[in-house]
C-alpha cells in the first residue's frame, strides 16, 4: 500500500511539473510573438525626423503621405512669408509625436490581443535568469 501511495505521489508531482513547464512555454511563445510584432516607439520617433518616416515605420502609408504633404505645404508657406516659420516646426513635431504615440498604442493593443501583462514579462525574465 505504501508503494502504491509513493508511486501516486511521484506521478502527480511529475505531471504537475510537466504542466507548469508547458504553461511557461506557452507564455514564452506569446511573448516571442509579441516581441516579433511590436513596434519600438523610439525607432518610430527617430524615423519621424524624416517627414512621414515614422508613419512609414508604423505601416501607415496614407498618413505618411499626408504628414509629408503637411510639412511640405507649411515649408512652402514659410518660404513665402517668414511669419509661418514656426508652422513648419509645429507640423514636424506633431509628425514625430504621432509616430511615437501610434507605436505605443499599437503595443498596448498587441498586449491585449495576446493577453499579456507586465507581470508575465517579469516572470519570464526571472525564469531565464534562474538557468
């Protein structure tokens, strides 16, 4: 009888351990998918230095054309009248801000899509450092 109980305990322990490892692998897979699809807000802002470049990085091609046209029209207005000089900087700044905020919002929605939270990222980092 004791041998039967020991066998039962060993089997339940190994199945629990295997289930826990499977859950960790599922989390790692979701985090890997998220990391593959996410967009870096810093890269979007960097590419935003080129008029419409941040929007191209975010794969918003029509908006990129619009931002480029907005900056071009404001530059042409500033060329003709120096009072519109700050309009170019405002349009350019808005383009950079828009690229960064769109990338951040995209990442938030992607976390919702995969059902991830910041705590899960910390859990996986702790698991990796333990090996």
